C-alpha cells in the first residue's frame, strides 16, 4: 500500500478477509516495519453475488507454469472453486503443487480485490465426479466438434450455480465422455481450433461469466 500505491497517513483503505468480510479503515502510522490501520466502522459481511461457477479440470499433468496460469486466471475471472479432476489420462497431482497453487490463489485474490477467495478443492477421482454432475442442473463439458457454446446458452436462467468440465491433454476417453454426458452434462464447442487445457478452461469460464453477469443484470432491471 505504501510502496506501490504511495498511500500515507490518513488515507482510507478497505480491508477484506477473503470470506466476504469487509471494513473501511484509515492509515494511522507508517514506518519501516509496517503500518497501523484503525477501523472506521463495524465490519460488514458481503454475500457472493451472481452465479457461482465451479470448475473441474484435469490439469494435473500440465507443466511449465501452465497450471499456475490456469488457477490465477480462474481466480481473476471469479470462479467459485476449482477442482483437479483425476482421469485415465491425468491421474495424479502432487501435494507440493497444490500448496503452490494455494499461494497463487492468495496473490490473485489480493490483486483483483475479490471479497471471496476462490476455493481449491482436493483432487476428485472420475468415478466420484459423476454424481456431482448428476446433481447439477447446469453443467457444460468442453468437447471438440460439439455445438458452439453460444448456440446452446438459454435466453434466461434461474440456477444459482453451474459446472465447467475440461478434460486433460489428450482429452477424455470416449467412455469417459459418454459417462459424463449420461450424468447430465451438455457438450459445448469452443471454436474450430483444438485448445490446450488451460485455454479451454479460461475460454469457457470467461464466456459463462459474461453470460451469467448479463443474466443477473437483466433480472435486476426487470424487478
């Protein structure tokens, strides 16, 4: 705050805890060891706004910082959670990597000023994932040569959450795709080019975030 934003004594700031807690404060003291802030009002708890999107992506085998990038951008775009999906072609993710991804999330939450920190769930096996799909009323599966996403999105929506599903490098097996579709997911296309895991995830999430924001705005204007 003092070195990058050049804030000083008596400047006002907002403090948040990543769980919806928000309080306005004023800087009282600044020195080489840090700064003191006094709360100007009682803390408030803000509920999550808009539709909550939960990402299930098989990114355990990604290398070269690509998993970090996926997690960072999911946080910035507003995903409610990301769950590593363990499939036949992406069957592991190291514990040390999970710890690193938690640090990536925290940095992104601070940077984009999210009041609610994105949750990184423990990895889920494919067989345990299918009941989650079956329980969701709105879930989209990124699939090559499927109907374009924008052609499938409904004109109106009453759901408050949904699932995004992206397979590993090499994609899901034919049997896995069949099982996901039978569980209730809708296959959607993301353009004519075959996308990397992280690109497909962000393309799908960004499109659905914009769509759900438009849905939310339309609902507010009609009230």
